[in-house]
């Protein structure tokens, strides 16, 4: 099965979303079911507000599931992975690197900061968010335990659970992906 790794997407001048992968450079097509399904699931799992907005935007296409999913993926990629650059949009580890795509409608479009520049969603509990925010601020487990009146071991357990829930393998990865959410 294909994975979301080693992928670069970019916008062609005619509006086509191009896919650069091990097979070369090709336009994203409705027939690319496996890739579309993977990106569709990725958007759903990581950007719930953007996913809901995309569903609303393409509601009229919903009866044709293939076309509906294609349009959602196409729009998300155009708005967030549209530059051809030297940084993969999905790297070897499957980590996404969304881009600030130049758009003439930036700031005016109702989808700006919703579909474009989306906020990453998490299912972290309030306590997990508190603990991870303190780690981001540079506190260690002992200090966080003192601040929140819990043991350092409980702090470490909460951190481990938050990392697992967000799919991160380290605090550095968590900070890179979620720092803006907790500010």
C-alpha cells in the first residue's frame, strides 16, 4: 500500500495540482484513488475545521463520492502545498510540511485561515494541553508537577499519552507540529 511519504505537490499555471513522487511528475487525477484516499483521511484526522469547511464547500458533489473526495483533496493541496520547492510536502517519515501559498485572495477569501493555513486539530485532553504547553515553555517534569500539583511521574505519563495521541515520537516533533495550537 502507498504511504504519504516522499511527496511534493505543486500548482501548475493552469490550476492543475501536480504530484511529484517516485513515479515522476504527474497531474493529480480523480483516478488516483489510493493517493486521494490517503490525503482525504489525513485531512480528516489532522485538520477537522478545514475538513468540515471542505465538506461544506463541495456539498453539491457529495453524490459522486470519487469526485467529491477528489475536489476536497485538490482544494486542500492547492491551498497548502502549491509551491514547487526543495522541501517535500510529505517527507520520508510521513511528516507534512504545509506551505504559505501565494494567493491573490489571501485575507479576503472566507476560507483563508480555515482551508488555507488550517489549524491542526488534536484530541488532547485539557490536562494534556496544560502539560504540553508547560513543556513547550521550557519547564521540566518536576517543575510542571509542582505547578499543577501532580507528581513528576504523572506528568511524564500525561506527556507520553499526548505524544501517542498526536502521533509524535518526541517533544521536538510535538513542538514543531503543535506549538501554535497551544499558544
